[in-house]
C-alpha cells in the first residue's frame, strides 16, 4: 500500500482544525462535511492515512554522521554536540508530537458517532491507537515523561489544556496499553493494496522495542529486574507471534531491501515509482549523483567491527587494511562499498565497472574517480533500479522493523534474566544468516560466556546488523554509552593512492590483482570532538513549549530543571 498525504487528507484534516478557516469564505456546497467522514469508510481511511504521513519513518540518510558509523565529504568535522551548535541549548531537539496526537484523539473520540461497521471502526481505531503510542514513545525516549492527553482539548479554557508532565512510568503504561488495544483490534495481516498498513505483528513487535528501552540503562540505571522480565515476555511473545505469521530471517541479507515484503519485513514504509518516491542521491558516489553526495560514508571504525567469515574479529595488530575485503562474511559485502567492490548500483552495471575509490596521480596532484572521505561507500539499502537520472525517484521500500530486531530484543532480554543459552542461540542465528561459518564448536565465532560478555556481544552485533539504518543513535543513548563511545573519538578512513608508475584498475577487473599497486594510509576524518554531556540522555523541553505552558517543568540537568525523567 502506498499511503500518501494528499490533498484529500489535507482537506479532511482541515475540517477539524482552525488553521484552514477563512471567515470570508463562502460555504462550498460540494465540499466534504466533517459529519460525513465517520459515515464513509474511504474518507475515514484517508484521515488515518495522515497519521502514516506524519509518523511513518522513511529511508534515513546522513544519520551515521552523528555517530561513529560514518563521515562524509560535506561533513566538516565531528560536531561538538549532536546537532552542530557547539554547545547544546534547550531548543536543539524539538520532537513535540501533540498536533498529530490531537488528530488521533479526535478520530478515536468521534468515530463512534458515525455509521461505520464495527469491523471498519476496529480497523481504523487499531491504527489510531498504534500511532498514538508511536508518537508518545518518540517524545518519551527524547524527554522522559510528557503531558498525557487522550481526549480532544478545546481552545476556550487555556488553563485546562496547560497540563503538567506525567511521570515517565505513566507514559510507558499508556503506550503499552495503547499497543495492547491496537493489537486486539488490528488484523493479522493486510492483503494486496493494503499491504504495509499496521497489523498485529507491528504492534506486538513495537511493544517489545518500547519495553526494551524502558528496561535499558537510559531509563533504568538501577537495573530494576522486573523491567527486564516485562521486556523479555513481550519480546518472546512478539517472536512467537511473528513466527506464526511466517516471519523469519531472510536468507539473503542484502536482498532485505530489494525484495519487497519478504518474510523478514514487519513494519514497512512502502514506496513506488512514480506515485510515491524519495531522493536517494546523498549516499551515492559523486559520479552517480547530483545535488548531494557524501552521506553515510562508513568509517574505518565501523568497517573494522565486521568479523571475518570464520567469525573471528578483525585484528589491527596483525591484519592489513590493504586486503581488508578478504575473507569477510556476506553481511560485510552487503553493507560496505570498498575500493574494488563488485557493482551495486544500476550505473555500475550499465558501465561494467566495480566501485573504485583510489586516488590517481594526475599532473603531480592526487585525484580520483569516486572521491570519498573514508574510501568507503554505503551499499546497504541502495535502490538497484535507480541510475543517475533517477536519484529523485527512488521507489524502494523501507523496513523500519524487521524480524532480526525482534530476535535480537528477545536474545538481549533473555541474557539479562540469565537465560544464557537462549541468548546465545539468537547470536548464532543472526551470524549464521550473515554467512559466518559455524566452526568446530558451532558457535559462529562467538566466544562470550558470561552475562557481561554476552551483553557486549549483543551491543556489537546490533552495530553490525543494523549499520546505517538510523538505529545507532538511539542504541547508544539506550545503553548510556553515547558519551562513552563518542567523547574523545577520532574517526578514521583510508587514503588509497595509486603508486607512481603503477597501473590503475578500472572496469570489472579483480582488485586482488592490483593490491601491490596502491599505497594505503589510515587517515583522520573530522577535526572536532564530540562533547556528549550527561543531560543529553534526556533532552530539554524547548523554550517555545515552556512559554506556551507555564505548568511544564524543565528536565533535570538543564537550567532551572526540576522534572526527573527517571520517575
């Protein structure tokens, strides 16, 4: 289903807001009346489509630059804080979702007055409850507790709508309750043109994500065991339910993004050409893009995290970056584009050329065919059907939740409850799908045995499995390792230069035949240091919202902050 926020949706939403009213307008006798929406299923469904347009994540680009995953040509050094302002202020992170929440509350409140069938109401309400939970969780993971609003507030009494922040625990309770309600109302799956709408698998999988966050150190620094138990139960139920719906790890890791609606996909933003497309130019090499390039160029730090095909870790002390592409697992090749990598873009196939990122000697200066700050490009999730002329018309689906996440959540929570074998089996399955060999002990290179060791193994596996999928930012905050990983970090890449007098490869030749023709040098990328401070784990409420509501408390750790996000 290609859900679009079109003029019909805009018109319907205008019926329920003041912003579209002009007192000089005459009544349009052909217009849709507000009372008609809840009596007509297509109109009501169009209204719900607006929630998808507001909240459904699309393909991320550039998010790796804000973590240790990536750097880029247009990235003039590491930001001194996550948003590039030198010192983070209270207005630097604004994810206030109450406009969309009001629209959802309005539907949940008014739909009962219409003449739709109970089945139709359940379909629409189920989606509404899910998206309300989604919107609240976006705010809670940023700020902690926020005001809970579950009905439609009027504008006639300012004091009545100036609510205080609810405790974080109460917000999590609301989110979980909404997801349980949504699960009961939603269908098990959608067919044909509706494929991609929120179903039971999405609701139960997202609940596992929410409870994992709530159990993790960001929200749970005292490591309250009951939270891990709740998260484990939710993840186990999600795993079992999704498996009952035919969900599993897709055998071809690289194909997850190119084979639409495969069995690993749970929550997905569907796109198609020409009706629903997006711009994909920024992560592409310069010769194959325009108006943007340089996003998501993997750092050497990320590249070195990928294990070898036997499961053993990359070891800088005994291994050479000249041949870093040798003996890696298929997950490496499906994520990282390196000098000499096989074609992965339509342009490359049309030109019969590998990816070449080395620098050549020309008139005494160094130049290169596909400049990159790190010598690497992103391969993962690049639309194989788009060439240079089509970078504004990518139509590849974006899976926001895939079964690998459900499985990893189940394994991570099992480990926290000392269910060691359950946790290890998850790591084995993830690595087996990645093409890593089992070895003589059938452990796929996993050497972890203790809870702490397995916890670290999951942290590393999450980085590799979900690299450049816009998961690392939240992951580091969830684990309270944002400052630990980034403060003091210097990102690196490789400078690969053609030796004077040596031949430079091109086309589809084998890079291994030219290894000795290059100098490979480890170089720094970025000049500034991250400065992640403790208060960044829960952001400040932006001043504009504080000004509108004097009952809002600022978050502790920020100027005049009194609200404790851990309660």
